């Protein structure tokens, strides 16, 4: 599992390049982008989520189950 965090309120297409390279190399099986915005989205195999949603899912153990 890999995580990339951005301090900004927007996630631009292409910000997930590092995560995609880890997925493509087989080093991880899941990848998450975390940012301070409000909209969850999926960019190919990368799930991009607002930090509040990420923390809730982490607290509830959802990331370990999926």
C-alpha cells in the first residue's frame, strides 16, 4: 500500500504519477492520494480522497479490509 499526500485543496491529473509507477513496478497493490480538498475520485487504480475521509477510513479499519 502506498500513500501520497498533498497540502493543497486540489489534486491535478498527473499528481498520481509516483503512485502509478509503484503500482506498475509491482511494489504495491493499492495506492491512495490524500489531499485537503473535498471530493473523492478514482484516477485509474489510484484512489484520491480528502484527508478527513482518509482519516475516518483509517480509524474504522476500512483500509486494511479493502
